[in-house]
């Protein structure tokens, strides 16, 4: 029986091994500065994606730490979303 993934990175690798699609743009960084810099370079290449995306999410890799940080309302403290600076088209709900 496989061990339970202990990090976001391990979880993505496990899901990929089961055949789930995992975006090839996924990266792991050792510091927040490099992760933020990647969001800037990614935004410039966003139109190359075969699907719509309006941003990127940076998550704490350690699942235990992310769990300890908890949530504020519905937002996890262990993750932050970076939205594209481009104008968004109106959506009908």
C-alpha cells in the first residue's frame, strides 16, 4: 500500500502516477521570491495554454504545516492566488 503523500508535491506526483492530469507548468521552489518570480514569467505565456486560466496559486508544500495554519473563512492560510492583470470579461451567473 502506498504511503500517504506528506506534501503538495508528493500529492501531485501520486495523482499523476494514477493517470490524473497534472499541469506541466507546476513547479516547486525553495523560497517565496522564486515562486513569485515564476508567476510573472508564467503570466506572459498564459495564452499558450490549451485551456483558460486567470492566474496561479502558490501553496505551502508541507501538508502538515498547511493544515496547522488553517483557514480564514473559506481561504486557506497556506495558499495564495495570483490573478492575471488582464481585464476579465464579465460572467453571467
